[in-house]
């Protein structure tokens, strides 16, 4: 089995702030990390490799320093990493990014065909959740989003059975391989990497592929290939304190009635 | 694991990185462990880095390292409740290349410095704690990390683990452990402030920096010092006091820092600033008498773990780097003859003894003990000095001879002439 995991380097959101004047993210001096969902994707791929045998390759698009996330993936147990890095990729939106990653994966597949592609459900910087499905659509393979649990892979029949996390329920579903999965964090617990992996990662230098190495059309990459325009980024308004209806201790029935009236008025609950 | 290293360095602070950088550069297979997220993540210092000792390790480092301001002015402020007596030195000589000292942030500088070691060939492993030493027949032959399959073997282990020297103790080199009279606790805030404000408040031009060390009311009279250093667009403001006194007086270090920040003389310097970071750390202040044995079979100890701090002169990272360098030289020589036993590594001790490190620490060996048991020096004299200055600067038609008499009276009412003479004599003995 060949597992391919798409990973992204993102600013550590716990330390990112929005500039109140320009409404843009202050990225300066903010440490970069592997997108947390992607880390769980790598972990899952490595677990499947340990169970079914095979190989885990991670692939990322980003500036040269994004090789850090590849090294991080090696710590988790990935075997190989490829960094798609070229100035021409800069400014790519989700459409262009999914194109570049697809072309990278196609190139990789010439050497080693893949069985399963993993993505995090979304990246914590843009939160769009579009790149994974975009790759699946371009590769014309099944996409299985919000994967919560992988029950089993049937290696002979090339099928997978898994659980998707949906609102208020989970869906158990089977699909044919090759397929693309986007995963949620509940999927697994990240391992504490063994020392040999740490040492291998510290030494590891990923392969870097540029527009020279993969087949891309200039008008589909970078700013040229990105129709998305960001009008405004803003921090969500702080939640205001809720309203408290007093008197619950003394007269619970009357207070409950008042609460229901308010909820009806706000159309939060329906009358009948 | 069958892989073996020439050098295992525990701790990527200034001492450990120096050793790793130099041994890697000499072609020795070097692995460097850091428990933090990245080198510098767990390190704290006030923020003054000296050029000369750093340049002894990396020539022209100041041209590319992440530095804040070069220091052209150093001050000593002796604080009382509402007043200060100041002394300082400002020079144009330190305003030009190659400069004398810089204000820095450890977290940025150490990261850069460690990257240099990596470029020289050292293998840097972060987020990994070294928990124990591996022994073989009275010889340390490796370390145990906290990770699965975490044993690593090497010819020599360099303990650059910092002030909390667990491994040095486990190696039997620091038999009595550490005690609170040998440790200071220091807390610091990084307070963001406009560049222009810093430059006008401290009378600086672009790039220039100033330092202020404060004693007296700055530590609420405890043995210790406080400091204010200018960074590019922030101030490092901190205070350190001997742990035993902090414990005895039941003062939280944070209260000390708040007291300093709200001191009427200090407050205007910080006005309008915003606290960005809060840091705290222990400092080994035991001096010469607290130095452990710094070598044994397969082990050398460098930096804070070896107690190489000169509290009186605000020196620590320079000693860390130079001890790291002397350790590297010893290891490189030992590697040539392939011997890492006590005898081979004892050259490190000899090099230290011939260096300013041991000479300086020896010079002040009785100082901290003296100050620890005579804490009135940090409370009484600053106050008296300020009162004398008050008398001296007030023009009120009193004849000068009368003023001198009043000052003497003031002084001797607090402490007898004999006691003062004894303080001076003893102070001179431990400092001179």
C-alpha cells in the first residue's frame, strides 16, 4: 500500500492576532507549525502502514522553510517527503493549490501508484476545507471527508470501510481505492516519536520539486491561477454575555414561562 | 541502537551550542539535545551579550546574528523609596564596530546560534529530554532520553543542562545538590515600547542601547539586583534575588517585579509600554564554592550546570560560551588520542583554572556568602546614600560643615562607626 499525505505549514494560530487597523493577520514573528489536522493524517497513514505494510510519502506545497513540516512528518514515521516549492506557486488559492498538489501527486504516481491520499479536514489558517476535495475531483477518485475512524482496508479487493463524522451522527461507508480522505483530529492520538525517527528527521532533506519537475500550466498556478479575492479578514466579534432571566430560585415556573416566551419571540424555538 | 557519536551534548543553551558547534566544526560526530521546542525556548537571561567571548566562538557573529541594540551606556542606580543615586558610563568608543556588548533575546539568539552548529554538522534533536546517563564500568558511555528507543551512545557526554543540574548530580559530581542560598530567582518582563520613545527616554540614537542595574529598594532590600535593558522596540525589565531570602521574607518574585515597575523613579521609563512576555528562571549564584567537579570518565560539565556565573559582574552567558569552548578543545584533543577517561578530560579543568572563569569566581568566592548574611548592605546603605544626597543637594542656608555633621549623624544613628568600618573592611576583602 502506498499512502500519500498532503501536509501544510501554517502559522501557530494560538499566537496569531489580527491587526485591528488593516484587518490582516499579523504573521511576523509567529512560529510555524504543521497544520494540526495534517499531523493526525500522517499519524493515521503511519498506523495503516504498520498494519497493512507499504510506504508513507508526504507532500507539501510551500516556501523552502516548509521543509520543516516534512521533517515533522518524518518524526511521526513517514518514509519520504516531497516539497513543491517555486516562486511561481506563490499566491495560489485553493483552486491553484489543489492543482499543483494534484500534478505533484501524478508525478509521484508515475514512480509509485498510490492507494490512499490523506488530507487534514482543513488548514487552520484559511479554514476553507477545499484543497482535499479539490484534489479528489481533479484525480477523479472518491472523496471521503471528516473521517473519524478507519475500520478496515481490504487489501485484496482494494476497498476501505470507515466512519465519517457528521453533525449529530456518524456515517459508516465503504469505498473503492484509490480514494482521498480528509480527517478530523478525533481520528487518533499523536504518538510520542521514538528517538531513531527524531534523528532520521533531523538528517532528512526532502526532495524539492519546482515547475521544472512537475507538469504545470502557468495560468493555473500562483496568482494567475487564483480567482479567489480576499475582501476582508476580521476577528469574529467577541461574544457578549448572555441574558440571565432572574427569579429561578423563588418562582421556577414563572421564570421558565418567561424564558420560553423570549425564545419564541426570538424564533429560537418553534411554536408547536 | 548501534550508532555511536563522538560527542553527545545535553542542552542547547550558549554553553552546549558552543561545544557542539566547535566539535562539529572539527569533524567530530556531534549530537545536541534540547528539551524545548527550539533552542532558546527554555532559556532566560537579562539580555546583555558580550562581543569578545562570543566572537571567540563565531567570528563576526554580530554582522548576522539577531541582536537588539549595541550598548553604549551602562548605569548603576542605587534606589531608595522615592529617590535614586546614579552612576554611569557612556562612551563613543563602544558606539562603533565591532562594539562591546549587545542587548539580545535568548530565544532568538540561541536559535540562530544553534543553526550555526547544525550548519557545522551537529545533529540537533529538540523536544527531547535527557533523563539519565548510561554507565559501563565507572565510565559514562551514553545517555537515556525520554523517547521510545531513546538510548544514545557516545565517547563523551557534555552536560550543558543548565542550573537545574540533575545529570551532573546523577553523575556524582555535585554530591550535595543545590541549596537555596546558592540560587537566585530572576523574573523578567519584555515590555513593548515605541522605538522613538525608548530613544528619547534613554537619550539614545538609532541602534544604540543602554543598560541600568538597580540595587536597594529595587529588590526591596534583598540581596539581588534589578535591571532595565533597551531592546529595539521593547524593554527588558527584571529583578533577581537570592532564593533563600525570597523564601525567608515570603515575597513572591512577581511582587518584586511589580514593586520595581511601580517605583516612582522607574515608572516613567516604562510608561505606555505593553507587557509582551513574562519569563522566570533560576540563576546559580553559589560562585566558586558551589562549583561541582566538572569532569569524570566520559563526562564534562559546562555553563550554568557548572555554576559558572559571576553575579556581581552580571556575567554568565560569556562564561557559558568560554567554558563550552574549553570543553570542545579538550574533547578534540582527547579524540585525537582516543581517550576520554578522567585523566584526558582533566585538561578541561586546567584550562578553566587558567582562564578568567575560575580566576574571577575565586576572586569573589566569599562575596555571596558575605552579602547573604549581611543583607543590610542591600537595604541600609542605599537608603543612607540617598539621604546623604538629599541633604547635600538641598540649599537651605545651613553651613556645609553643619551639613556634613548631619550626614555623619544620620549614618551613625543607623550603624555605629565601628560596624561601618567592619562592613567596609569585609566588603573590600570579598570584593577586592
